[in-house]
C-alpha cells in the first residue's frame, strides 16, 4: 500500500528553488532511504512532510488522501513523526516529561503524575526494546547520542504510521547505532514506513529496501537497494563520478615532534596518557564512545582542567584556557564536536565568524580594518570552496557542510600549526567530506600536525597515518602501517572490555 | 542483528533496577546545590539571630515574621513564575503601588461592595500582566523594556490618583489581614496556601510548559506549546500576585502609597535567585523563593536585633545574594560535568 505519495513538489526561498519537481513514493512496511548531497532538498522535503514548511505547489497524498499539514502537530496527528538532526528536547525536563510533553495524562486535579509518566516511559522503552535510560534523568545530563535515543522514543510515543529519521545516527556510538538499525527493521516488519536519511552509505545499505536520490531539488531515481551499486548511488547523488572519497595516504616525511603528551590525566576520564604527534602526520584517535576522546581534545585545547605534561614543538607549556591555546607562541586550534553550539555564532555573518578568534590581526588602535578582513576572508573561502552569497550572510543560513568549512576557515586563520579535529565530518555530505579529507592531507604535508577523531571508524582507518586507541581513558595501542585497519582498531578498542563485563 | 538487540535490552532492563541508590542521590543533591545552600544560610542566620534574642522559636515570632515576609513573598511568587519562563517583570512595582492607592481611596466600608472592589483590583493586576505578555509575545519585545514601560505607566497612574501617601483603608479589610486562627495569623495561612498552590501549579501542564519554555523556547514551540498563551498567562499570574501583595500590604500599613511598590521590584528577584531560581529560565521552584524571602526577613531582624544602622541590611542582603549566585553557578558547572 502506498503510504506517502508526493508529486512534483516545489518550494522556493526567495529566488532559489530548494525543491523543483520532487517526486517521492513510499509504502508501508518498507525502509526507504532518502539520499542526496547537502542542499539537494532533502531537509526541505522532510520539513514539508512534517508540516514545518508548506510547499508552493505539488501534490501530497497520505494513505491516498490529500495531505497538507500546516504545522508539526497536524502532521503528527495524521501519523507522520520525525526525529530531526536539530534536537527538539528541553534540557531542564526529565526524559519522561520530554517524551509526553504537552500530551500528559492528567488527574482530576489537572495535575501530571511523575510516576505515571515514568511507567508509561518504561513501557514504551520495553515495547521497542530501548537501551537503558532512567526516565527521571534530566536531558541536560545526557550525551548527544542518548538525546537522540530520547528523540526517537518521543517520535515513537505518538505511534506514527510513518517515522522519519533525519541523520538520527550522526551522534550515536556504534552500539546504539546498531540498536537503532535493528529497531528500524522491526518497525518496518510491524507495518510502519521508515524514511531514513543518513550520510553513512554503508549503514543505509544494510537495512533499506528502496532508495530515492535527490539532486538539486529534484528526484533523480528510485531503486531497489539490492539491485544498485554504491558507485551508481554516489554518481547519481553528485551528478558525476566521485574521484575518491579518501585521499592517497602518501608516506610524507615525518617532521619534528610537534606535540608530546606525558602522563596526561583528566577528571577520572583520562588516565596517564602518553602520546607524540609529529609535524606532517595525521594522528587518528579512536576507541568506543566515551572512553576519553573528548577529554583528550578538550585538555589539549585548555577547555577542561587536566594534569600532566604537554610539550609543543619541544617546549613545555601549560594550556590553561582556549585563549592561551590560541594565542600562545605555538597556537593550538580545535574544531569542536558541536559546531552550532561551540564553533559558530549562527546569527552572525560568515566574515565575523571567520575573524572572531583572530580579531587582533585586523585591529589597529582598537578599530577593525574591515578591508583587510574582507580580503583574507575571500582568500580563505576560495581555498575552502565555501558556497555563499556574501560575507554578511548569517552562518545559520548555510548548509551543514558549508558551516563546517567556515569552522575550518576560522581555525586556519588562527595560524595554529597543531590542529585538533573532533568529528569534523559529522552531519556533512559526501562531497564535502571528500574535500575535508583532501584539505587535511594537504595541511599535513604542509607541516601541520593533526589530531583527528571521528565517530565513523572507516574514516579513521582510511585517513589517519597512525591511530591511538583509547580505552577507559588510557592509550592501549598506537597502531601504524598495516595495522591501521578497522578490525585491528576495533579489537584494541574492545579488548578487555568484554571480559570485564 | 535483531536477536542481539533483544538480548541486550533484556540485560539493560535488569540494569534499571541495579543503579546504585547512592549515585542517584548524589546527582539529585548536585542538582539542588543552590537550594541546599539557601537552607544552610537560613539555618546559620536563624542560629545567629536566636543567640541575640530569646523567643525566636515561638509562634509569636512566626506570626510577626510572616507578616513582614508575605508582601514581598506574594510579589516574588509572581516574579518566580516569570523568571522560570526566562523573563523578568518590573511592572509589579507599579501594580503594587496602584493597588494600595486604589484600596486607600476607593474601598467602601460596606463588605459586599468591598469584595467587588477586591476582585476588580486583582483583575486590574491580571490585565496589566496580560498586556505585558501580549506585548512581549506578539510584538517580540524584550520583557525588561516592556515591563519597564508598563511599570512607569502604572506608577504614574497611582500618583495621579493619590499624589502622596495617605487615604484610608476600611477597618473590615485591615482586620481580615490580622486575624488569628488555630494560633496562626492570616499571613501564615497565606504562606501555607502559597505552598499548596505551588504543589498543585508546578504539576499542571501550564506550570510544566512555562518551565519548559523558559528552558528551551524553540524546542517547546516545536513540541506544540503556544508561546503567546504561555507569555500571557505567565505575566498575568505575575500581575495577579502583585495585586494580592498590594492588598495584603495595606492591611499592615493601613494607608495607600503611590511609590511603595518600587521597593519590591528588585528584592523579588533577589529572593528568587537566593532560593535557587535561575535568571536564564527553566530552573527553580517557589519553595526556593520562600526560603529566599525568609532569609531576607531574618537579615532585617538580625540588623534590628544587633541595634546597628538599618543601612547594614542591604549590605548584608547583597552578600547573601552573591553567595547564592556563586552556589547556583557551582551547581551549573557540576550539572554540565554530569552531562559528559
């Protein structure tokens, strides 16, 4: 049975077509992937399906009935629920309060019972076999991955006919991702439609029945997942054949030791870490999620308190704050995990974002020299291939990939030669990912030292020269050469953990 | 994949039960650092106070202190709701002044027509608040500036009606504010009612939605909260509480004052913050504010008992406020660390 049918949907923002004749058809009992580069119109289409936007023209049918939700609530009432990349949870409420928010059952006194909500939540978790989460925990105390799990629970609590997962796995560690993929299969088997949007092609291939590819706001093709090759999908997404996602790993000459870490510890989450990184190399940091990767990056950037010795280019330093990290004689720059919250001022312009960290270079007598600023921004944006209208454009209006490029630009302008890249490709489309890897390789061969963490293991194994594997805050192995492959990394990351449990 | 998911979740269901109770308690306490600090400060202050004066733990002391605290506390209750929404309400000063002035000039001796006037005065407070909410949500204006403007307008109106302190409060009404039942005076009963109100209100959908909207406006909106509805009811409640505060105040002063409300604006914010209410919205409770108001009262009493200049009272209040702000910022940091 065709559940959702969309025909020649068009949506324009100003003079730009976000969608231009998009067709889409999906049935109950299937997992349907929607793929496309950033800016291909996926998000716009999903927003139309969920009532966040209204189309300019086109036909939408839900269960063969005309369907035009005016807001997300109408869409949910009609049976379409979505889990968005932009999380919609309230940090100061508990998990249970968030899941049933605005729909709580009430007593005769019109009050909400915490116990009832907790029980309903546990029932919901049990029914869909959710991982352990106490219903009374506050959202602010959860990791990004856990929050995404709660988002999924919230969407399922409305018992929708169609569930849309927009990059729902982007912040999830491997175990939770596996759980979610299992859940998606079970949901489809029980008669629901799951529309799945992800940048991780491998993940998509494992579970979906059909794939629809969008490009430049229009539908390119819909095919059975079994009968199509990865190359076909990628070339349809890009409109050209992607040369190579990962750059060649030529054995660059290793320069001097740029970064030496001795006995670094941080708040029980990082214990006695020893590590050296040379100029010209990309050092991958891997491990299961939450085993100290984040603390390592934050300590090196001075964003969290730590003990131990850090040497930059042979000189012992004490990095007390990000200010010191950026302005020391040997600056260190970070691409943070959450670019919206930590890396960018979304409401400010591209130019302001780029130069925020290095304003003093453009200032004379306390005033900014805007002409020099603009010239440097133009140069850096050309290098990075950022797509924009003008420097006064707010960063929040750029696509995810382009936002990440602005973060990179900001970092490069700091003149730091030691770069800490924490999951720099999260929520970034395939095309931009390739560009980011090329850039990293080029920077390394220019003598930069790069520390690279990714939640996608295949990126680490394909990009890094060496890989340090963290487990419970300790470096359990530093792999190089032929050992830099997924199975070896994973074995080290999990070694000892199964036994301990 | 399916089977592995099943077995894993079975394991995790048992895990729910096995979370150590101590850990749970520790996290809970961490979240309550600000309130715990307010409790400690209150305890310390009371102990110091009782060492200077006898009879501190008497019903008489409770009744008199409640009478001093309740005008501030009623206004602070409204302010707490506004702060939880992430706003601020300066106009309560104007509402309190206007209420006392109306009571002093318009209240008749007749009980029934006075009851009508009381309802009217509360409605005026509610309407003024609703107007604040309307301006803030529909025109998307800053709460600080909107309520600054309405404060000025209301305070001006009060001055037009009664240019200087004076007027007369009917005896019927002053008596109502100073009754005693079961050994407890009217203000103590108001305190109890306020506590009951909060037990109920914080568990209603509106109470939860106000706190949620203060915590994350956009998320609340996406979950189906009507922002204008929230803002109008928040500021309307604040106006109603300010009017109640003014109505109780005149039973103690027996006179109308067109400027008295101005002295309450910032102390309401101070009481809430000392009690652990976040200025950024989303966190805190009226019980904290009650504690905060009580601390401010004890400081006043202490200054009086020490027989030093009353100008020391704001100095001491400021110190306590600083300690409270420090406490909530520590709580904030620990909460963020828990988040990792």
